[in-house]
C-alpha cells in the first residue's frame, strides 16, 4: 500500500536527518506518495491503463513475431497475417 511506502520514506528521512544527512523528496516520489492513490481511487483502476510504456513494451516484444508475418496493408491477406501473428505471439505467452 502507498501508506506503507509513505511511512517508510518518512522514517528513512528522519533517520537520515538524525545522521546529519538529507534525503530529498524528489518530484516523482512526491507524485507517488501524494497523488497516485487519490487518482487510482477516483478512477477505480490501476495506472497501467494510462502508461505508455506498457504499450511500447508489448509492441517491442511483438516486433520480431510480426516481422515473420508482415505484409503491406494493401496485400489482400494482410488482416489474416496480422491475426496469425497475434495468435502465435499470444500463444507463446500462455502457461
């Protein structure tokens, strides 16, 4: 839970302060600790739906499979080849 992370971070900041060091709250940590939970609760879903990197990652992994099936969009069997590539790609990831 975010509250556990927040409490741990605050404890670590205090520990650092007691040792004469400073642990800064970066912009990303601030967003994570203060804004992620309200966003997730108000949208009733995780952040994956809004993250570009998920889509980019799957496209990068799909690219080698698609290269074996790829046909230009004008090719009459383009849709069939795309479907075959997606089935083959997905099938390798089912346990």
